[in-house]
C-alpha cells in the first residue's frame, strides 16, 4: 500500500489496525484499567488525576467496579474496547477479568486491544487466552535503538493476536526511532503506529526542559514530530506504518464517539448537535412535581419532558420551552451538555429568571 494521507493529516502505508478502525468509527470504549506504570516516560500525556494512581476510568467516567464498565460500554453500544493505563499488565488479574467480562457480555466480535510496555510472552499468552485481539507494545525510549525483538517475535508466532508497536515521534532522537521501526518490521510486526508527540497538563515541562515548542497556536502538538513520522513513512514505504496526529483524537475519534453516544442516550425531548453535544431545555423548581403539572397545563406532553431528580430539574424539549418560558414562575434555561456520564455543561442560556 502506497503512502496515503487521510483525515485530519493522519497517514498510512498499510491498512489500519483493527483497533484503530473501531476508534475512528467512534465505537471504541477507552478503559483505563489503572494509572500505575513501571516506566516513567517524560512525554507521557496521562492526566495528573490518573498518572501513578490505581484508578479506573471507562471513557470519562470514574468507575469502581466492572458493572459500571459494562454500563458505560452499553451506553455507547461499544463495538470494541481499548485497554490502557498506566500499564494494564501491572494489574494483570484485573485486566484479564475485564477482557473476559467484555467478551462474555458483548460476544467474541467485540474487539479488544491493549497497550503495554511489558513484552512478556507468558503474560501475552494469558491475555490471548482471555480473549485479547490485539496488543500494542510501547517500549521505553531507552530501548529503541538496541531493542531485542526475540520475545516479541515469539508472541507474534505463538499467539493469535495482532501484534504491533505504538510510540510517539520525538524530535531529537530520530535515529533511535528509525532503528525501532526497521527492527519491528523485520520482526514481523503487524503494524507500527507512530503518534504525534503532544503536550498535556502532566508533561508541559517538556517545553522548557527539552526545548520543544507547540506546532501552532491552535495545537498541543510538538513542532517537528509530524515531519519525523512522515519522513519515515516515505523512506520505508513497504513497512506497515500508521501516523496519528494530535488533532485526530478530538477532531475525529472523540467527536464521533460523542455523536454515537448522544444518539443513544438522548431523549425525544433533546436536540443532538453535529458535534455530538445535546441541547436541553431545563426548568429549575423547588417542587418538581408541581412544576411538571404546570408544564402539562401549558401543553407539554409527557414524552417531551423528564423529571431529573438527581439534577433537581425538569428536562423539557427546548423548542417547546422557548415558547412558554415567559409563562412560567420558574428559572428556565437552554443548556448544551456533553453526552458523557458527568454530563459536563458547555453553555447555559437563561430563558426565564424568577
């Protein structure tokens, strides 16, 4: 396959790994199984709330049990799951349990891929036996130039999983990355994913310590990272390399996941935007039942409103609430929210003040 540019500047010399296909479609749940990790990569973008902590998240939702994991996956009708960390292999039994439960609930067609820095045939065989479909190794940067691929070759030949490498393109160590790419291809890796290096709240010190700068005013990507990845793809057109830019995560992956979830969780009284947020009309009152009765008297049918006692409000079809808000003795608003578990509010516009 020839070098090909795709959405938002992504590029590939090969067909996308199956895990990436689910991600691009917005149908993959992200399961952070732990924030614990045995390596300390200076460029790690994981948030401070998760880094080094033994916590679990399903998408944006902090979870405490696997029932909540399944609930989150159901809420977006997930066709796949990406298990990440930290390093999932630091909590091996938990990771194996999650894989088995996801496969048991959704069936064998539910695609599961996993990220780890531990290249260990015994652990990989256990993961494969539990149902893992794809494993992505992220070796520490210190190993890139002289990495021994014998264990990875054993995993490639001895398991049924798709096996690949996933690392960032780091300015200043181009020879080491090139050696890693060439060696991985020679070892028989099914894919080599190169990500654009990006700044985050937890690694922002890279700018001063490493002399990096942002690509432009609208990006969190490190300048020069994309050029390194694309240069390798052009130099080695027969190697199975895929480049994922920083903007792809929000511009495609996250946006499509939000649109998918919004289409599932939105009620008849909601409006879903083209970006996957939800527009709601809301009425705030001390007595929600009394307010609901008044809304009914003003012509709002039961299927176009919902009493949300957890949020202490009534959700109302926004196109209806606009017309009657002035007749209500209650505070009312148009609210734009994400369809995520925390229902993070984007904007609130007053319609009626008491």
